[in-house]
C-alpha cells in the first residue's frame, strides 16, 4: 500500500531527468565507461552493463511506480491516470513463431521493422509492457531522424553509415504483446508522461456507492 504518494512522484521526476539526460549523453558515457570496483562489483566488473542498467532501472521502476499509483484511486487525478501515449508497433512476421525467452535474447528480426504502425495506448498499457517485458531493447537513431525514419532507410543511403548515438526510446514487448508486435516507446513521450505524473496533485475526491454496494472514486 502506498500511504504517501509524494516520495514516488518525486522519484518519478528524478528518473525523468536522468532518462532525458541519457538521450544525448548515453553514447558518450558508454564510450568512456569506467567502474570503481567494490567487493561486489569485483565479480561483475562490466562498466558498460552498469551504465545501461541504470537507465533500464529507471525505466522499469518508473513504470512500476506509475502502475501502482494508477491502481490506487486517490493518488492520481482521473485525467492523468487515464493519459495516453503515442507508440509504434512493428508486427511479428507471418512466418515467425510466437517468441519465447530464447528469442528475446537473440535478434529481433522476427519482427518487421519496415512496417511500422502508429497507435495510441494508455499509460497503464505501456507500464504493463515494461513491467512484464519479454523484449526490452534500447532504440538508437541519428540526430536528424526519428527512430522509425532511421530504420526505414535504404541500405544504400549514406546516413546508414553514421553511428547512431541518440537514444530514441525503447523496443518493448510483454510476454503477451510479443505474440503480435514489438512496440517502440519514444523517450521524449515517456519522459513527458513521467513529469505529468510527478506534478499531478489531487485536490478533490468524490466518492459514491452504486446499487451493488461497490464504492467508486473520482479525483480531480
């Protein structure tokens, strides 16, 4: 039970700032990765993995926190709790089997990255994708192109030779959604949602009980 929502919202804001900073700086951090070892890190001394983990941790924990806040009727205004986000789906190829754990560790060519389909989903849906993720990959691009535009480039395009150093977002699919598509979640949109949740403040709570004796809440 979340008795106080403000510490969770505060950390959502901090996570948003770190993720936003990673957009243009993560590639440089990976290039210059170093790690000061302690007794634990001595066994797991991969500085690049540590840097990527910190971003992945912010994404996964923030998704859990938002889902948890949505699940408690009095912690978020109705408007923010029902917010949506624009994403891009890349369908599972017709000849591909339903992916499993081993597929998630390999290439993502079982999905057709040349056939993007835009849609709008609720924040809770995206939170579920992250929390229950089977696939979770960092999506990179170059400064002048969106992720979808970058992946749609023809192989002869000189821009494909440019090192993609901008963290555009993530490719994610839950154990369920992976059977249909791999979903691209843009970093900018995800950060925007985190900040909306962080700043949200409930000022009014209206309650009523329906004929079946079930209590309902409406916040604003």
